[in-house]
């Protein structure tokens, strides 16, 4: 049986995407930005975030770039993840956002 979605050598896998609403009162400020980048750095997958589903995309492993997003409470963070541990990476960053970065 052939999996039409399986990547072949030399092909780039299709990125996984999902979104989550920021629930913590101060949004994506310094502390949540650091928590997000620390989480992202725990995976080999490329993890990006954006405030719109079509970008512009920001490297979620860069604390400075994530802080520049300046997403307020109630904003929707869109994630795009690609790599061998992409499913686990996406689940981890979504859980972090849903949990309010431990600040709620």
C-alpha cells in the first residue's frame, strides 16, 4: 500500500498548520516568548508562527523575532511546522498557548 502523503527522498514534507488564541492577559510579551522559543528549540522540526494564516511567518526558535510579533491577548497565533517530529512539536506549542504559558 502506498501513502500518497509520504515524502520521498529529496522532497520537502507538507507543513502541518494549526492555530490557537492567546488567552494570557498580556499576550505574547517577553516571558511567553522565551517559553515558546524554549519549547520550539526542543524539536528538530522547523516551527514558524504568524498573526495571519498566510503570514508573514516568524521563526519560533528565535526569541527576538518572536518578541517582535507583539501579539495581544485574544490574537490568534498561526503555526506552521515541518520536520520529522512536526506532529509532536505542533502539539507542544499549541498546548503551551492553550495553557496561557502557565500565566493564567
